[in-house]
C-alpha cells in the first residue's frame, strides 16, 4: 500500500484526493492533504477525515509520503516538485509542468542527477485508446509518411463566469496564459506524442468575446520535414468541434470525440499517381479499406464517475511500486515537450512572425514578464478609473 499526499485541493486536487479515499486508486492510501487556503483545507479535512497542512514542507517532512500529487496553480509546480525531489519523494504534476521551459528545465536537471526518482505528468489524454491506436498506426508505418495534419479543438467552451471564478485564471501573472496553457496543453501533448516536435511555428492568437487579458482563440501552423500541420483551438465557439485528421501517403486517420475511422490504401499515393491512365487516377488503384474504432462505452462511464485522470493516478502508483519507469504514461520530459510548443506559439503570436522551435528560453521569459507588466498596469489603471 503506497502512501500518497496531495498538495492543492481545489477543483482537480480535491478530485484526486477523493478518488484515493474512495479506493478508485488501487493499492494506495491518502495520508495527508495540503492547501494554503485554511478555510478550504479545514472544510475538506472535516468532511473526509483526513490530516491537513497549510505548510507543504511540514507535511512532507512529517508524513514522508511515497508519492506526492501536485495540483496547485501553474507557477508553483516546479518549486513544489523540487521540494519533493530534494527529499527523494516521487511526484506527479498536474498539467502544465510549468509556465516557462526555462523553469521546467531546472527540474529536469535535478531528475537527470536522480535517475531513480519518478517525476510523472498528469497528461491523461494519453489514456484515450483512440490516440494510442493512432500512434501505433503511425509508428508501424501503416499510413506511410505523414503529409497533412489538422487538429481542431473548439469544444473547450468557457463562459465569462468561468474566468470570474478565480482571479488567477486566464491571466499572464496568475496562470501564465490562457487556453493554450490551460486546456490545449492536453492536445498539444498528443500532437507531439504522435508526430514529434515541429521545427518552426507560425501562430495567431486572439481574445474573442471575453473580458480576459490572455488568448482564447489560437491558430498555429507547425512545420515538419515533408509536411505542415494546422492546430486550431478556441474556448468561445458553440457548437464546438474536436477532430484530428492525419493524412499519410498510404492512408488517413480521423478521430472525433468518441469515434475513430482510419483508411488504409491499396497502394501509396505516389504509386497511384505513377500508374494513372486517367485524370482522376485508376479506380482500382484508389481502393482502400475502412476501419472503425471507438472510445468505448465502459471507458466513458468510468470517466463520468472517476475522471480520466484516475487512470494516470493508478499508473503512478503502479510505477512507484514496481520502479519500472518504462511503464509511466507520461513524465516531466513529455511535459516539457508540450510546453516548448506552447512557448513557441505564444512567441510567434507576440512577434507576428514564424519562430524556430525551441525558442530562446531567456527571450521567452523576458517577453512573458513584459506581458505581465502590461497586464498589471492595465488593471491598476482600471481600478484607478473605477
């Protein structure tokens, strides 16, 4: 039985803690929770009869948990993870790993020196079996070399009420960004998991229909050797779309929210073109097989009750017990890859130009600090005029 602690018991941290208490996370027990908001902490501890701390260092030193789940606001992730790493305690970080790649790399340096330490990431979309199937098809070369990618993610609808719930949301100073750092971190992780890292990015980011200082509308063109990919996301569109298309020389993958269709061609497209004796290609050569694959009803029910994140928690506990890091769903390096894309999209949008990936980490920090200063100045001016 592995002893777990949760730091930050807000919306997601509270859910993680409850899943451990309910036994959804196998072979684990919750020994303590920590939150700097004493009223939230006291209410949780009284309701669930669990030990609580407002000081995470005190909790770590007193309880000595086997694993720590970090579910605090983004800017605090790296500092807390370092507190765990310096005590040789395995940890799992809620997405994103951090706000800047520069800061995240300082954690990676510690993990390189402690190769036995487990630093996991809550990148739960990797448990979606449709994306796993897509990865298998791509890695095995079934669809051939990739030629086009389109990922549309506009079903993360967020109202103004959502942004008003917490002052840190959708702010450069509190969250480090908007829809990219909050919602799209999941899809951008899937993007790099399936396709690898782009070499260059050109992006346009906008704020549409909401009183926030960060982006809630993104279009990014990502360049690879041999193809371009387009990533489109927003949190203001109704009805929204969640659709991934990956076209290769020998087939195509189409993934909607709960259903996947993939096609495998009889011949690769260059062969069809070379053999063509008519303007639209030979009909026989263009034949293909169609396959369907679903998310799964049982998985949907499980997610509705426990959340997709529960699978990652179970995986974390399993890896803690076995020490087999190869079985980890996602680690800090994966988190840094996704964050690298996010930082590059922001930098391109700020510059209005294509940027190389990765961007200069120090330059990004300076640009982000400028956005934070502008945001604070605008808020101060607004309060003065009120």
